[in-house]
């Protein structure tokens, strides 16, 4: 009887332990028929991530007791149109490309996010690994298209923006997120370039912070980040980078409106210390089982002899077939000035200052 009682207690304890832990497989499958129109050539084909980036991931949480939890998050992007992996390096992620053993190939890898966390009910979350930069989170939070597809804001467009190396994600990072204190929230982040011997050891080192207020229909966020890089005489985007961001949104019920501002500065004397300034104004309007999305965004890049400016106008509609499945379409038009050459959906331009159009028609499923 004693042995039976002991086994029973152990079985109950083991069951309770498993009940307090969870691991989830999750992802997005998003395919888009894309059309791009440019002055030199047009393009059409099947793409991926017109409404939400295609991805697959694993996340888990363990309850350690006393309000303390441990968690992990591994997330890999992929291209649904051809089945290849997506490196998610944001076009020029020097923060990771300089790292020994890291390559920008197209194999499936956890480059979207790879973190481990400690979380407390009263004190927030401490997170280590590869994650979104706080400056990107602040800019994308006020984009009605969620920085996906042909309608995504120019504030996060690496071709126009100056945040290049750490525009979207940072590796080797440590981030602390506060809990919500009566609507107020915040986060601080530090990241390292981890350069090999014989190189500039400060390349890729940086820090960022974000504070905000979110309560009811109002959300306001402010961010700042600084990243160290040795100036590159061949690339106007590379040098010590400073990045400021401010955004706000308000949900009126019948519609939610949002606006954001972003300022970037690069310490690169060879190009006259380039500056970039971006704006976005957008809205989401629920209509039955769907939602209309619209935005105008502008980004202006200034350096020696250049004052390039692009304006993007985007209009889209998402129709929810269920809680997990939706069909959507988005149309966008870009007007380039001052030497800007932004083209949409793979189209090409004969020369800078030509305009471009793009259209997405897609199907998205969340699992």
C-alpha cells in the first residue's frame, strides 16, 4: 500500500508538472498573386506574405511557480511560392552577417526570432536572442498593413531608409519589457555585433528603448536607438546610426486611425552625414466580415547632392472567411522624386523619378 501511495503521488506530481508547461506549433501560410508595373519592365508571378509573412515556429512556456515563468520562441520564415526558406536579413543585416558562422542563404532557419525568456507577473519579461529591434517595432506598429505586402509603409523600406543593418531585427540581443502600468509600457534593448578578431569590434553594437501608453482606444509609442558602425565610403547607409520614432493610433469603433514619424541619421562624412525622414498616415475600417485598409507614407533621404523622396499610396481589403483564413487584395502606387527609384512587386524603372504600381491578390491561413 505504501508503494502504491508513493507511485500515485509521483504520478499526480508528474501530471501537474506537464500541465504547467506547454509547447505550441504555429505559423502562417500566405500566397500572393503579384503584379508590378514600372517604366522599364512589368512583372507578375506568385509571391509570399502579402498579408502576413509566411512562417513556421515553436513556442513554449513553463510555469516555475510563484508567478515566474520560462519561455522560448523559435520562428523561421519561408517563401510559400517556391518552398524555400527565408533568411529574414532585411536586405543588409550587418549585425549578423559579420558574425562567424552566420550566412544569408535561403535555407530554413530561425532568423525571424530565436529567444529564451524569463517572465514575471509583476515585473515583466527579460528576453535573450534574435528579435525585432525596438525602433522597427515602433515604426511598424502604426502601419495598417503591418509592414507586409505591396502596401507596407516606406518607413520600414530598407531601400529608402537609413537603418539598414538593424532596420528590422537584431541578433545577440538582450531585451527587457515592462508590464503594463496603468496603460504605460516600456522596453530597453542592447545588442552586440560580436565581430571576429582583426575587425572593428564595435561594428553592430547598439542599444534602443521604447516607451508608450496604451489604454482603451489610444496607443502612443516613442522609440530611440543608436548603433555603432565604421563609416563606409561606398554605402551612404553605413556609419553610426541614430533612429528616432513617434507614433499614435486611436480606435473610434467605426474606424481606427494611425500616424507615425521616423527620423534617421548616419554619421558618414563621405556622404555629408545622410539623414532620412519618414511619415505615415493610415486607417482601418471594419466592414462586415472584412476590413478596408488605407495609408499614405513618405520617406525622404538627404545626403551630398541627393534629396530623394518617395510617396506611397496604398488601399486594400481583407475578407475573413473564418478566424484563421482570409482572402485579400492591395493596390499601391509610388511616386518618386529627387532621384528616388522605389519600384513595386519586382517591376523595374527606366530611370530614377519614374513611378510604379503594384497589386496583390492573396490567400492567408493561420495555424
